C-alpha cells in the first residue's frame, strides 16, 4: 500500500509538468509528513550524508572536460582522422561520422555534446556531398548516443553512485559493448549506403592518415589518461576525472588554441550550471531512495518477484521493458536514480552481476536518448538539422531497431560486458 501511495504521489506531481528533481523531493516530504513519524532532522541529515560520496565529484569534472573539448576544435580533428580511415568505403562520410562519434564519446562522456560537436560539422558536409538530410540526421542522431556507453560516461558514474558499484569496472565494461555497437551501426549504414548508391571519398594516402592522427592525438590521448590511469591504479575514477578536466583545459587553450583564456570563465559557468542541475537531481533521488528503503519497498518487490517465479530471464525482460518505457518520458539521470535502488537488490537476489546490470541499464538509457517524446538527442539533432521532431524520429528509426537488437545481446550474453573487467581486474 505504501508503495502505491509513494509512486502515485510521484506520478501526479510529474504529470503537472513539475521538474523530476522537485517531484522527487516533494513526494518524500509529503509522504513523511502525512504518513510517518520520521523526524525532520533525519531528512536534513540524509540530504548531507547522501551526496558526500567522493565518487560524485567525478561528475562535474567529466562535464568540465567535455565542455572544454566540445568548444575546442577536437571534434573537427577527429572527423578528419575518422574519414581518413573509412571514407573510401560506400557512404564513407557517414561511416566516418559514426567512428568520430565513438572517438568523441570517449573523450566527452556526453551524448548531446557528441551530437552537437560532430553533427554541426558533418551534417552540412554530408549534404554538400549529396547525402539525403534524413540519412545524415539518422546516422548522427543515433551515433551520438554512444556518449553514455563508451567510457568515461556520466551515466555510469550515476549508476555507480546509486549502487556502490565500481566506477572503474563499469568504465572497462563499457569498452567492448561500445566497440561492438560502433561496428553494428557502421555495418547497417554501409548496407543502406550501398543499396542507395551514396558517394564515397577518395582513398586517403598513408601520409594523410598519419597527419590526421597526429592532429587528433592530443584529444585521443585523454582516453589513455582516464582508462589507463584507472586500470594502472594511478588514479581513482574521481581523480581521473579531475585529471581529464585539467588535461582538456591544457589541450583546448595551449595546444590546439581553439579556446582563448577569456572564454574559460564562460565554459566554467556552463559546466557549473549543468553540474548543479545533476547534483540537485541526485540529492532528491537520495531522499527518495531513503524513503523507499525505510518503507521496505525493495524487499517487498523482491519477495513478489520470487513468488511469481521470475528467474533471471524474466526479470531482465521486465527491467528492459520498464527502462525502455521510462526512457520515452524521462532523462537518463533521473531514471537511474529512481530505478537503480529498486532493481539492484532484486538483481543481486537473483545472482545477476552488478556490472552486467549497469551496462544493461546504460544501453537502455542510450536508446531512451533517441526515442520520442523526450529523447534529448532527437531534439538536439532536430535543432541542428532544422527537421521536425517527427521527421527526425523517422530518420533515426532503422538505427534504433539495430540498437534494440544490440540490447538483446547485451542482456542475455553477459560475457560481452564482463569479460574485459574480469580479465583486467
């Protein structure tokens, strides 16, 4: 009964159009005052203790690093390097765009930033080459979602904070699924391009490849700083995030010189605004998780699932359906902060690995970024292409289907996610 009241309150508040963070906080306060005798002091204490985790500091640092690189010329250099590698295949510019999205995702950690940085440069170039606008929008809109799967991923950090999972293991676990998804998207794009006779680029000489690599290597080295630092034990994930912010500042201002020192305060302010928004959501979600735990909602759900006889397969089907549905109406951070504390205990009870669950939930969030009506990447792609939201959604549909197939493999072949962390850790 308590669970119905809690989620009923949350749903009603969200239906009014209230931001999810405020809806979570008001749900907690309303329920505590109206239905329990929990003292107000415990709420205040939980607000402070809930976000004093050291790992949370990784979020603003990764956001800052992504902003430095997005406003610099890193994206353009990565596009040049990617097209030098694969541009001579059918649909080469589109294939280069997917590869560039994968590379940029690995240094920015943000899905919308990847769409903006790569799409704003590549979409006009694809139109000049004779590609249909909808094809370009479909490719870049969906490939941008790689930003929350390929490490460093802010979504993975939020999952780790919610469940006390290892951020380092999650980052390593995202590498192979990320590579596989890049290859799948490229294969489907090549098939469509070949069927429709889309253009190719001249084969780049070895000298051109080396030159484009040398120009982009400063940006690409950020991957080594983050992943190499965590794996080698030089840094924790939070320290790696701080190092990535310092490194990104150095590259954008002093190496590539795409950003002037006078632009740095503006970038710092934009990063602070985004960090404050995410941390505010986390704070209220911590309160919500505290309420669920105090009312023993996860335990009741675990018992209910056990009595239903749902095994691992049935539970994972239920998780995917729940997250895909939520992804249509909410943004990834909010979904994870609400659902992870609920689903995590049930998954542990069924013997599902916490890292596998984290990758599975991240892929669901990735698909949610490109599904209407609230898919953020759809709005970003629509904005830079000047296509309507419906047209943008239709353009992305073939690649969304590919990602749904990919989700099935990630769900039921856990070795894809677990092999590399098991090998390295």
